């Protein structure tokens, strides 16, 4: 019996020593360090914080109002503008043709910079004045001829063509540092795509005491769409702006070649 108890004691002692040795080995196992977190450096974060503070002073320019001088780039001696079958001296648009545009843009700043992307929506209207009358045929499309000379008691006013569009502008905006008044220099380039929502001509004839106004709408020869690169530069809320339509005013084969352009002043705010 004593020998049996002695054997049991020896076995238990050996097991206890083995367990302690295993625990010691486990305690000495090195744990791999956690991977270091990656991200912007302290200098980059400080620069972003500085830009965020500065950008808070900028006007986001959500609203833009453009007062424009509008006109067409065209050759007055081509067919459809008074030459060829029209037997005229050619169409002459007037320098005081004018228009306007009002736009609302969202302004999304590119993080950590003075640059932002600004998509939006706008309405534009251009009025083209000339000493011409518009006519069209199913085969020849739209053409213009000079206003004919009436009698001494009759006066024909300058004819007006009105084109109105709903547009989607997309702008890339760059701003300088703001001054102590919160103002800065601004540069904008972008592109404007639009859909025509109205087109009509207005022609007024005064004969003696009678005045007649003729309005003709929905000429199908005008292009439904427009696409124009644009630019705007200025300081604070005052800017100058310009645009040039790369799509012809008329559909191919439906009228003479003419491209619309605009130059004017622009007011921004909010």
C-alpha cells in the first residue's frame, strides 16, 4: 500500500512540474505588436484644418445672375442670311442684342483645397435684334431677309428673336485667400448644356395710328439643345463672364450656320 501511495505521489509531482514548465514557456511567448495605423500626417491634418477654417469665410456663390450681351457668330453673305434667293444685303444682328441668365449651384469643395465642383440648374434667355424678317419653307428650312421698305406713313420696328433654355451648368471653381473683409478673387471654368423651352419672333409695324405686333412661335428648324463652354472671373460678388455655343443654332440642313455667344457681367452671392 505504501509503495502504491509512493508511486502516485511521484506521478503527481512529475505532472505538476510539467504543467509549471509549460506555463512558464507560455508566459515567455512574445505577442506580435499591433500594426501601426496609417493615415494623413500631422502636417496634412493641420493644413486641412487651416483650409476648413479659411473656407468657412468664403461665399459659396449658390446664386448667380448674368446680364449679357448676346449675339451670333455667322457669315451674313451665306445663303439663308440674305444672299442667294433672298436678294438682300445680308442679315445684320444688332450690337445691343441682350439676354440674361439666373442659376442656382451647389458647391462641393475638394477636401483640403481652394477648389470646388459646382453642378446646378439655370434659366437663360437671349434676345437677338436685327433688321430682318424670318421665313421658312418645308424644303429650304428657315432663312432671313431684310425688312422691306414701307410707305412714308408706315414704320417697321427692328425684329426680335427670343430663345429660352433650361440648362444644367457644371463649374470648376478656384478661389484665392480671403482678405480681412472675407472677399477673394475667383476663377471659374465650366460647361453648360441646355434644352430649348421657347422660341419666337416679335415684329412690330406702326401704320398711322395703328400698331400691329406679329409673334410667330415654334419654328421646328431651331436646334432643341445647346452646349457651351463658359468662364467667369472676378472679385467678391462682381465678375465678368463669357460663353460660346459649339452647337449650331439651327438643325443641320434646316437653316444657316450660326453659333451663339454671350459676354457680360455676373453677380454672385450666398
